[in-house]
């Protein structure tokens, strides 16, 4: 199975939201990481054939998705960024309704719905109204909805927005268990959401992939640039103003700073392993677009 995008471009007036992107995706989990406005949603909508590209093509197993039409859409599961949830529906009724919209036969739909409710951990809540659900429960229901047709390609737009830390862990496990032999693409602006589950990361900015690779590969670009130093408070204040500081921890009277910098920031600073978050900080701060202390972009 292969999904290939070829010089895909989407232009809105003078704004180029997706700028000649090319990539070949085989089964695995792909993370699309980028700030608001980077073009993640537009790219996903193009891949889902919800929007048409200005130029360029998406191929599924070497067939143009516009020609594949229904056949392609049947292989696709999509969780839009702003998903409507029908607050008065119960989880169970909602999934049955979505299954009907997708043309899934009634008997199959019932079995599938119950199976998915179990998978996403909502079986016990199946008869509760969606309006009583937490953000995390709604997201999990949204993922279940996207999986109703056993999609080979699952596209989740900001699926972890509004989840608490516990729900994030559940979500990661859910994606990992589901992703075998499938292409999963998920977008986020939060580094830690994809650091552990994505096999491949596309860092997106202004409609382009500015970095891509495995977490190890792309963090390798800043090997030797990440430092930890233990300083007093006054020094810390100065350094915070001057450097990309990713993390600040108090240690007794002192402060431990995690700094991303090409040069050693201060005598006594010790080099440490870069993380994806450090990479982010490095590239987005250097260009003067981000506040160095913000962990998400
Ligand atoms: N329908 C639209 N009309 C005009 N501009 C749009 C439209 N949709 C998105 N854009 C613009 O395209 C860029 C990318 O948006 P989007 O794909 O939503 O990014 P992201 O999902 O990464 O936040 C933004 O500058 C946005 O304002
Ligand atoms: Mg978006």
C-alpha cells in the first residue's frame, strides 16, 4: 500500500497554504508537526479529497485519487479538526448514525460499533449522551467514527487537542495498536504527542516540509547543541533573556536550565541528548517567530 503526493499545491488567492509538497507514504505512523497556519489541515483535506488541489496530485497505489473516487474514500478514515458531535445523541446512536452515512449495512454497523466502543474505552458509556462527555471521550469517539469502515488510511487532524495527560497516553496506545499495516497521519502542534508514536515526522512551516525523518534523524541535526546548566537565579534571568531556554527547573537555591545553542552558553554547561522539542525550539526561535520558553508551537 502506498500513498504518494506529488508536487501538491493549494493556493487561496495570493496565499499558498500547501506549497509543492511531495512525499511517499507506506504503512506507518506519520506526524505532521507545525504551528497554526502551517498548512496541516489543508494538506489533510487535500489527501482526503475534500478539497481539490490547485496543482499536483495524490496517488493511492499509483491511481490518481480523483479517478479512484468512492473506492479511495472507502479506504479512508478522517477525523476533522473541528468535528461536530451531536450533543443529544448517545455514543452508540451516534456511531450507528455515522455508519449509516458511510453506507455500512445495519448488522455490520452494530457489531462494528460495539467493537470500536470497546477499543476506544467507551463501551460502558455507550448509552450516555455525548454532551456529558469530557474532551478526551469526545476525541476517542471521533477516532472510533473515523475507524468505522476499517480504513487503510487514517487521518486525524489535531486528535489530541484538549486531552489531559492521562488521555494522551490512552490515545497513543490506541494509535499504536491500530496502526499495524495502515497509514496513519496525525497532525499536531504539540511535540510530545508524536515524539513517541510517529515513525516519521514532517515538520511543516508555510506550506512546506522544512524537516523530515525519524525522531532520531531530525533531532540528530542539533546534536551537540543542547546544554544543561546549573546557575544562580540572577544568572538564570540573564540567560533566559539571551538564549533558547526549553526547560527551567529549581534545584535548591539554583536553577537548572535546558538551553539550545550552537555555542556553549556558560562555563560548566553540560551537553545532553536533543529531543524533538529542542529541535523545535532551535529552528522556530532562531527565526524569531516563537517564544523560546513555549513548549508547543
Ligand atoms: N478556506 C481558506 N481560505 C483562505 N485561506 C485559507 C483557507 N483555509 C486555510 N487558509 C489559510 O491557509 C493557511 C494554512 O491553514 P491551515 O491548513 O488551516 O493550517 P494549520 O492546520 O496548520 O493551522 C493559513 O494561512 C490559513 O489562513
Ligand atoms: Mg489545522
